[in-house]
């Protein structure tokens, strides 16, 4: 990512800038080569150029031996890593030869080791951020693949075995009662599995509710503040949402509706508020309220003085396991740098003050690491106290701690606030140094070191946070992908396999009541449907399968006639893109299933048409029951989701005792492969 690279360059610039300010102009070339090596290429010739430069700057230009840490750090990420200790040792020899002072040599050695740790850490951080960014989609795909395998195993154990039993029983002309029982059991398993997969998310019901309200000309606003999946709580909340929205539509007086979900303190809450209630009559939610209470939640409604009616349901949120990632290299690097900085400071502390100084520096390190995961103002206040309060005790030696404070300040506040604060911290360091009478070069060095340390600490903190955010984003994407895969499986189970099993059950029931010769014809249809159900099962498990609208219409007519429903089917659509034909076929399946399950229909009409790029499917039956017509269903919710993916719409209604379901999809005329007017041949089934 670009931001990570900018931060790495800033760290390297801050580290090398100290030596440029000290008069080693060659450090600019060292910085340039280090940036190329870190961000662009690990070529051997860049490493060789860096070796020549650092030794020239150190031996020829008299720069600090700490510059050799750039080379030692770069070597650590190559197959020549064993040479890095030799480079550090050469820095020790050069430092001692120059001054002969053990304490000074020790200080320079520690600083060189610090540089040696920082450089490979920065290199690995860039690689880590790139890896996290590049593999986020791969992780989601792998999660979906694992989920598909799990779903396939679950369905094969139950539904797959049931279909095999049905096929074997029909072929052996076994007792049809056993076949019927198996079909009924398999259908119940399919519906139960679909409900279970769907219950993981409230999202589809929110989509359905939005469509229902929009169709009723109610302005709707959705504020989604919960995390998926919700598990059983999602199933109950979906039912509450469906009933509340159905009530809003039935009253027909609302103009606006707000649907809001929140999740906090272990509770997920759903609120549906509309402006269409004029009186405080009781809601028909008593049965649902009992279910919600049994699940450990609450359900109620109220009417405000402004005439806004609110239905609110609250349920315990599912236990969400915190995924503990292994310690990130960025945090390890930050910890190492903070510890080495602290050790450098302790070298200058008098022996009798070492214990309190070590305790205060340890507290500062802990506060720094806590700032990786948020903006703890209390921690920042503690660091401010530990930065300035000990100065009278330790004297100007403690001024180096101000760099530890300035780094988190840059992270905690917006730039327009942070930079003036950092400037104040740096200026305060210079003023305090002057008050203690430090020589100008030493005071300038302390002040510049404060700025450099703050930039290094800020950059490492920022990089650690970027790495954590990317890792969290990858995991969220993977979880979302798994939820979507379960919802897809739920839709396919309900719309495809559920329909096939319902048709098999109907045909088997019919065959039991027919003479043997006619029963054979129905059983032949059962075999064909069972084979198609096997294909549906593979589709549910993730194998893509296109459906034919003409074939579905023919199958629908056969099933409805078996149920003694008079059918007319007029198909006047042109050849369609596969994804459109598959979705419209699923709509037809659901519509026919609802005719069989939810009505007393005796006549049903199936029609398709196309005009100016608008393709429509209409299914009407004369057995609509008003209560069923007003009530939503998971099947219609599935279809609404499928239609939305194609920028289409799904509408339902009752006209003169006929229930009507219409699906319409707008297509680019170039996407139609039939006549230019969008109408192809007419097929009557």
C-alpha cells in the first residue's frame, strides 16, 4: 500500500537525517540506496553499493559508526545474514579506535544494533502489508471454498441419501408409502437447512422489507449497526421485521419508515418506526413476544406523542469468538525499538536512580504499545506526566523521553492539532535544555533527537496499526464471504431443491391413488425430477448451473396439473442471458411452490413478455388468501435478493381474488439475442 511506503520512507529519512545534520552529506546517498533496497529490489548490486557507501561515509567522511547499521539490517533479510554480526562488530572496533571510551563505545554499539533491528523490520513490514493486501481476496475465496465443502458434506449426508433412496425405491417398484415418507422427510430437511443457513443473517430480510415498503410508496431508511452472522437471533428478528413491515403496509397510512439495528453490550436490537399509526391499538405481536421472551429477549411497541409508532425487539447477541492473530512483526519491531531506546537512556542514569528510571520507562513502553489499538487519552496523559515530572529528579538526561510522548501525539490527534502539539514538545525540550545550561551543540542535538525519535515512534505505531487494520479487514471479508455463501445456499435450497422435492412428493402422492398403468407415467416423472434434484443439490453445494425458463414452465405445468390446477402458459420472451433466465426460472419455481402450498387455486396463468428491453414474468392464480398475500416469506425474500442483483424488481398483489407475482428485468437491447423489438417466438405449454 502507498501509505505504508510513505511511512517507511519517512522513518528512513528521519534516521539518516541525524547524520546529514551532523555534517555527513554522504548519508543522503545511504538513505537513497536504502529506500531503493527496501521498496524496490533486493538486488545484490544494490547491497554492494550500500556496503561501499556506508564504509566510505564512516571511514572516509568521519560519520558515526551507526550508519553501518543500515548495511547490517539489509544483510539480515538475505542469504548473507551471517555477515551482519561482522558489520556490527566492525562498528564497535571503529568506535573504540576513535575514542577509546568504553561507555561511548557501548552507547554507539546499542544504537547500531537498534538500526540493525529497525531496517529489516521495515523491510518485512512492507512485505507484510503487501501480502495482507494481495491475499485478502484469496483468503475470502478459501473461506468460501471451505464453507462449500462443509455444506456439501452436510447435504450429502441427509438430502443426498434421501434422493438416492427415492430413486432406488421407484426403480425397484417398492412400497410407495416408504418413498413418500422419504420425500416428505427430505423436503422437511431441505426447508430446515435453508432456514438454518438463512438465519445467520438479517440482511436478506432487510432487503425484502425495503422492497415491500418501496412498492407501497413508503419512504424507507435503513440504518444497519449490527455485525453478521446473527444465528438464531437473526431468525427471530427477521420474523419480527417481517410482521412489523407487513403491518405498516397493511395499514396503508405511513409515508416514512426507519429500520434500525444496533449491537452493543451483548444485545442486538431491531427498531421499526413509522408515521402511519394514529391510535394506540394493540399490535398483533403477542405470539412473537412470547417467542422472543423464551429466547431471553424482549419485544414491545409504543406510540409517541408525535404519532410515530415503534416496534422494538432486543435479543442476546451471539457469542463472537475473538480471533487472536499471532504477534505481528510490526508490534515486535516496535517493542524492540522501544526497549533499545530505553536501554540507551538507562546507560546515562546514575546507579542509585536506575530502579525508578527503569520502572518509569517500562510504563512508557506499555502505554506506547497500547496506543497501537486505539486512542487511549488516559495513557497519553500518563506518558505526559512521566515525560516531564521526572526531569527535576533526573535532570537533562531525561529529556530524551519527550520523543516517546510526541510520537503517540501524532497518532492520537488530527494533523492540525497534532503538529502544533509536537512543535510545542520539541520547543519545550530546547527551552529546558537551555535552562539546564547545556552547550548549544548538545542542546540542539537533544532537540533534534526528540523530533527524530517522535517521527520514528509515530511511523512504527502507524505501521503497526495499518498491519492490524489490514488483517482485521481480511478476516471481516472472509467472514462476510462465508455469510454470503450460506445465504446463497439457503436461497438455492429453498428455490431449487425445495421445489423439486415438493414436486416429487406431490407426484408420489398422486401415483399412490392412480391405477398401475397411469402410476408408471407419474413415477417416470418422479425419476426425472429426482435426477434434476440431484443436479440442484450439486448447485446448492456451489456448482454453477443455468436453468431454462421454457423447461421450468413445462415442469410447472405438469406439477400443477397433477395437483388438479388448470394451467395456461404463454411464453413470449426472446433468448435471454443465462443469468437472467436462471433467476426468472427460480422466480417461477417459487411462484408455483406457493400456489401449491399457500392457496386453494384451481386456475393458474404463466406469462412472459418483452418490450423495449424490459423482460417480465407474471404468475397469477385464483386461490389467493388475503392473509397469505399480505405476509412476507423467506422465498420471496430470496427472490427479491436475486432480482436486486440484476437491477430488477419483484412485486406481488391481489386483484379481484387473483394473486399476482410479477418479475421484471431491464436489459440492454444488445443483451437480447432475439428480435430487435425484444419479442421472439411464442411458446404455449
